[in-house]
C-alpha cells in the first residue's frame, strides 16, 4: 500500500510538471527573440532560481555522484538544449496546437526506444498503438500541407526534431543515479547555459533591442515557472517511473497546450487536426492504461 501511494505521488508530481511545461508555447511564441536566445535565458533564469532554492534549503552536493553521472548529465543537457531550441522554433513557424501535436510524437518514440535502451518489453497492444499514432501524425502532416498561411510543414518538422530530443531527454534521465530531482535539474540547466551561451554568441549574438519589459516578464515566467519549477517536478517524479509509464503521463502536456491554444489564444483546429489529435493522444493513452492483468504503471 505504501509503495502504491509513493508511486501515485510521483505520478502526481510528474503530472504537475508536465501541465506547467504544457503552457510554454503561449509565452515563447510572443517573445521577439530567436529560439536559441529564449532557450539560453530560460536555462539561465531557471538555473539561478533553482540555485537559490538549493542554497536556501541547505542542500549538499555529493561530488562523487556528480562525477559518476557526468557523462549522462552532459548528454541530458544536450538533449534539453536541442529540445527547447527546436520546440520554440516550431511555435514560431506554426500554431501552438500544430506544434504541440507534432512535438508530442515524443511519447511514441519513448515507447519504441524503451525496449532497446531500457530493456522494457514492447507488447502487441503497444505496437498497434504505435501504428495508430503514426496514422494520427499523418493526418496532422496533411493538415499542415493544406494550410495556406505560415510555414506549417516547417513548424511540424521542427516539432518532430524537438520530439526526438525530448524522447532522448526522457530516456537518458533514467540512467541518472544517486542524484535527487533538484540537484539533477539544477545541473542539467546549468550545463545547458554553458552550452548555449557560446552557441548563441557566435551564431547570431544576443539581440538586446528585443529585450523590452514584456520580453523580460515573459522570460522570467518561462525561466522560473517552466524551466525551474516545471522541470524540477518532471525530473523528480520520473526517476521512479518506467519509460513507458512516463509516456502516458506526457499526454497532459499536449492537452494543456491544445486547451490554451483554443480557449486562450483563440486558434482554430481543423477536422483533420482533431482526428490526428484523437488518434495520436488516444493511442498513447490506450497503450499505457492498465491491462487485464492489473499491472501498475509504476515500477516496483
């Protein structure tokens, strides 16, 4: 019973984190900066916020654990940086709904790669659900071709690349050992800052003219709420969940994005988009719900 309660609490923590992250598109889309600049400032503000929390709560750094996880943390930071850059670019090229749907092909990639990387069994039901998700993605792609305005196919492409990085981030974090969620998130954000700063500096530079009061407010919301709190909850909860269980929780993220895009931003969804969304998100949910054998989604 205690183990089940612990598992449910970690599912709740991950769900809150994913819900927070799901709203990222609303803020990123309306910041007049490049995607790499947004990713850099998000990582910087998020890392500084978590550093304050780390010091305030008198946490200790166990450098032996950091050294043991150095390679994994480095790879995780690369995937985190790539995830943000391509996701933010997807939001700029197309609608929030279209970008979110293409991006959240990532859980399907996690399910596909889990047997290879995490040695988790891929059932027949999950294989069928993968096929259904691919069909849903096809409908979304077809919708992108029919759109007359915007670079929708390019945005979908960026979303799919971001999905690949997101899947990598999810799987790589399963290999982190003896580091709690706060320390792990802080280190990954800090390494992302180190990686993104020279990239931004030498590729395009920082456009200080675009940094106005609105951009500052939006960046602080992104950095603290999404980069800091959101990813801390996500990483803290996912450490004890298996890769395929994380995939089912990921549906919270795109649903949040879709609801915000329709109810807050006022974006319209076509019939093809709705069909694609139902097929894609429905396949992920069905593939991860409890089967007849009553097995739980948490690892024991």
